[in-house]
């Protein structure tokens, strides 16, 4: 198997309803721009048969499945996926269709050609936004983002949607609490440049949301630990503009006579 450009991790727990459409959207976006990719589905023993469906879908798409014994948590699932990944770049996308796969080419190209080490899907830059969220989710998200901006070099610290060069986490001890693995990477990884690509977050249509009070508590604990780490290390990072991925040019197969 040739090495793909991108290995995208999808952590799953009871996401059978969303997975087929998500994979279709991911590979449609990548194939349109001739980007080679694989998806690693890391499933926490979903009782709805998500892992079995993912294995069936591997006959149609370049998908590998990592099965875990129980519900061990999203962040550890993502790390397990990165450890199993083959790609030069690695990333993570939510299984619930809230993250727009159409920006993946811009995220990848911003790294391969635009000078970024990390590309983050962002709701809180021009062109981004949220859809179908109740007022309390919007307020909670904005407060969490404002708190995280103190130490993170981006506008949308809780996005959860990112792509980066895999070497930036080599020999880095990732020990996140709760769901915000991307915040752990943004603070601890060895990188110099980061970019944000705008997208509109759409709340899940199928399945059950995992957002609850426990997630808020975990975020606050996690943020306090990362703040102490940041104070000690004070890493220097630069935010740069993202680079649009151009559509590949079609080869002109017409004969010289036809051109005349």
C-alpha cells in the first residue's frame, strides 16, 4: 500500500447512521483535488454496529478500523488512531457531520504548500460560523474559546477539527482530559506555524450529542493544566493565512490536428 498524504481519524461511538455519508463526503472532497487519503475509524465497542459497518465500507473506501474494548474516551481514541496512521499528515474529524469535509483540501494544501505546520478548521474567523445551535451552546462555546485564546495561538481553540504534520507530536506526551485533544496538540506539539480555515459548524442531525456538564468540567480542568504547562514553556508560534487548494488542471488529450 502506498503511503497516503493524509490519515484522517474518526473516533466513533454509536455513529452508524452518520458514517456512510461522512465517508462519501470526505473522499469526494479529497478525490476532487487528487489528494490521497485514508480514514482510520477508531470505535469504542459501539453497540449499534458502527465498527462492523466501517469494515463493510472499507471495500469501497480506503478505511481501516481500530476496535477498542469499551468506551475509553474520544481523546484516547484519536491518539490510538494517530499511532495507527500511515499518512504524512494526520488529522481528526468528528463523526457527526458537524465538520465540513469540503475544507480538507485547503487544510492539506496550507501545510504542503502554504507554510503551515498545523491547519485548524475554524468557526470564529471571517467565513466561518455555527448553524442550528441553541443560545446556551453558543454562549458556552464563546466563553470556552475566549478562555483558551489566552494560551493558544488561534481563534477557535475548541474546534476539534485539525490536520497537521505527524512529526510535530513525535516524542510529545499527550495526556488530554475529556474531548479537547486538539487543544492539547495546539499547546504541547512542536510546531512553529498554524493556520485557520473557515467552515460552518452544523449540529448533528442523527445520533445523540455527547455534550454535557461533565464535558464542561473536564475542559476547565484540562485548560488549567495546559495553562500551567504554557506558563512554564512559553512556546512561540505564528499564525499565518491559509492557502486555497487549486483544482488540478485537466490534461489536454486532443491531437494537434484537433487543436488546429
